[in-house]
């Protein structure tokens, strides 16, 4: 695997947000993330001075073209990573999006090769998943490793 090219924002401790967004069929929005090479629910960083909820709304609008109307925090977990030789702590917040307006669109095709709604069963079979996607699966009663 190629070495990941981290941005300056990636190598500092930060809060992260992730969102479980479902369509009318109950399928979950997933993205094939270019930089990290994994499949993930939409994820992003909270900017300094920004609330977690505002960071979530901003990231989801930027990535998915939708406005969050109602959301619910369903988990919070700290992750430790080594990035460019530096320990980075990401305080990750996982939200379920209960209501949104607009049409889902991949606004960042340079960051996400694909953005599509998938069933929980299909997500379980994806070869490489992000930590917050695994956290969601665990909440749903399914535990597995990052790689299949």
C-alpha cells in the first residue's frame, strides 16, 4: 500500500465526526475513501472553535450535498493513531442522521471514488472498513476486523 499523504490537520489531535445516513430502503451511505483506501460512512474533522454538531453539519453538506435537520449522537470513542511518526488522538463522534433535506451527491469525487447506499449485509462484506464504520457495526451487534 502506498504511504498515506497526511495533511497538517491530520497530524494534530482533533475531534472527528461520522454519520450514518440511510435512504428510504434502510441502506447506509458509504464512501470509497481515496486517501485511506477504506470504505467508510461519511467522516470529517471538527475545526477548532466549532461545535461537534456544527462540524457534522458542515462536513455532511461539503461531502454529501445534504442539510442535516435532525441527528442523534449514538457513540463517542477515542482512537490513537501514528501518523508521520506522531501519535494523534481522534475523539470520534458517531451520529445517526434522522432527517435531512436535499439530494445526496458526491461533492468530493477527488476524495471519494464512489459514494453509494449499501445494505448492512453488503457493508459487512467490504474488504477494508474505517474505525467508525466498524464502531457502527458493533453497535448493530456485528464485530469484525478492519480487513476481511
